């Protein structure tokens, strides 16, 4: 999804990226090892971060959330399955 990204670090989430999508949804990834560039406008498919274990994840992974309209998070499985 194209949109605008912001970055934030937290003790539990580690390195996090929030993508404010052009579709009005908020997409978030946490526990990233590193960011790929700084806060900016991004195009669909652009790398924004790298999977890791920052914060308190328990294992290397990327925590991914979709929040339609910026509201409550939904299970992202159906969306990911449709595009992968």
C-alpha cells in the first residue's frame, strides 16, 4: 500500500513502523531489526524495515496489524493470503 510512514520505538514493540495507507487504513509492523530509510512517503512494494527481535518479542518475527480506518485491529491473515 502506498502512503506515509512514521517510525517509533517502544520497550515492548521495539522498532515499529506505522504506514498511514492511501486507502485510509493504518498498517503497523513491530520488532523490526532496522528501518529501511526514514519517515517518508512510500510506494506500494517499497521496503520499509527488516524483520527482527527488538523490544520483547520472544522470537524473531514481525508483528503486523491492520486497523481499518485507523480503528480497532483486525486479523490480517485474509488480507495477507490474498496478496501473497
